C-alpha cells in the first residue's frame, strides 16, 4: 500500500507540472519550450518539498519510538529495582556480611567474587554501603532491621571519621609500608544502561598499628612529603597487575583503573624500572588504565609528559578524574593518550543544561545528547562518577554516557587477604629510603 501511495503522489505532482506548463503556454507567459521546462522545475520543487515533509515525519516517528523505548526501559528498571528490594529485604535478616556477599555476586558476577569480598559492616564502613533500594522496606519489621543496621554503621562511621580526614604522619606511612598494611580496595565501573561491570577502580587504604583505616586524603600528602609515593605506587601497580591477571582468566574485557602519582612517572630513578615491568607485562595494556587528577595532568612537567608518551607507545591508556573544569582541551587529551574522563554525574547533567562551558564551547552550545559524542570524537569515553541515586542514572542516560561509577552500583570493597598475600612487595631492595 505505501508503494501505491507513492506512485499516486508522483502522478499527482506530474499532473500539477503538466497543468502549470499548459497554463504558462496557454496564457502566453512563456514560450512553449520554456513553459515545459518550468513545468519540470515545478515537479522537482514539489518532490523536494514532499521528501522534506516525509523526513520530518520520520524524525518525529523515531523520536516518539525512542521516547517509548526509554519509558519502557525505565519501567523495566523500576521492576528490577522492586525485585532487588525484596531480595535485599529478605537477606537483611540474615546478617550484613552475608547480605554484602550476595550483593557482590549479584552486581559484579563470578569474577568479582573471585577478586574481593565485603568486610564486616560495622568494622569496615569504607567497604560497605546500604543500597538505596533497601531503604524502602515492605513492612515495619524490615524497617526496624534496616534502621538498626544504619544506626550501627553511623556509630562506626563517627568513630573513624577523624582518621579519614586528619593528615597522617610520614612515620605512620613508612611503618604501614614496612608492615604491609596497605590494602587494595576495588569499586566497579559499569556500562550503561546494562549495568554490567566492565572495569574496577583500585583505591589504596592504609591501616595504622591499631587497625584503623586511613583514606587516601589522609596519607597521600604525607607519602609525597616523605618521598614514599613511588614505593606506594609500585606496590599498588604490582597488586593491580596481579588482580587483572586473575580477573581476565574469566573475562578478558575486565580492566582496572590504577591511580598513580605523576611524581612517580616523572621520577627518573623510579620510572625506568616501572617502564621495564610494564613492558614485560604489555599484554595487559588493554586492561590497565593509569588514572590521575585533572589538576595533576594539566600541571604535568615535560618529563612526565614524555614518560606518559612512552607508556602510551606500549599501548597503556590514561584516565583523568576529579574534573573541576569541563572546558578542557580534548585534542590535548587525545595526544596524551587519555581515553577516559571521569566527571561527577550531577556535574555532567548541570553542564548539559548550560551551567558551564564544555570543551571550550559556550554554555548550552552543545545539545545534551551530543556531549558524549563530542568526547568520543577525540577517543575519550566519559564515565559519570559518584552516582548515588536512580534519578541521577535516568538523567545521565539522556546524555548517552557509556559508563558510570558510584555507590549505587557498588561501594569500594577490600581485596581478599589471600589475594593480597600473592602480591606482597615489601622487599627493601625495591624501595628507596624516605
């Protein structure tokens, strides 16, 4: 039927063109030859107008279908969240540690279970979080269970809050390195909208002599001041490589973002051994991404830039996080081998609505659905980080961002001690005195 309709439309336009030609000739407006040429022009113009109208209708139909598909997707997500809520409600009654292990298997698959497990909910606040969906309990008894668990977590958090913010003494860092009290935590980075784990980000956590955990903000500066940062980076590199080798046995697509200090990359004593180790493990180039802050990347020295290029020559990629300025030079990121940029999800959404310039463009000059495509044209994938709520996920999906990270998808969790034992690197021969 559409084909018959198209034929009828063409015949209609042809008849209009013939009538116009005869009219031009009949009333003496044009000569016979010019009248028929003008008729042909009328036919072509009518065809173009019809084609433009047809394309506009196709775009409207496509937009409507995409809207319906997005609505169906959100409906499915709500149903899945409801199912997860019921499962988590049942598991809550069996104890937080068992609940955490089940959530790990559900969110990250078998390879994640092999890599790490949750710490006790009260003793390891940094390794555990209450999923947002679990807060919507189905009955008063479940609500009391959740309220009690959250109260215990809050008390534990208050007891360790000072450790997460106070600066550590360099001697504490040195003692932790000597005693192998540097732990590796992993947090999943998932694809959108599937929420399949494609990467992990590795975080270092230091334990003092009392077993209390120090976050990076508390000890990294002390490590820099004491000239211990290269030892710390070396340790984390060895552990990340070992974890990657274990994970890629079951899934070759899994990768790890490994935080590294540009001071280590620019260190002429440390870097040759660092590069030699990576050269011997260049088969992992597709799975190991070195991450640094935007401020560190933009302030890198010529030596650091040159050594980054040498790593890129072996196929290793880079990522920047803690992005405070979206008006970045994408061409420079591409030249430096940066393939990922982590931006807070809320910041991305606000920028898409014209809150700040993006990649040198004026605020609001880029359509929200084109932001990820703009970065992709320079080989950079956006990762929306610090995602805590489903509503933020919905808004990020509208931006076509490919990856996301945050407590909604999984909190940082410690790697099992037996895995860490295989990656010990406490030999004094590999460290310089601070």
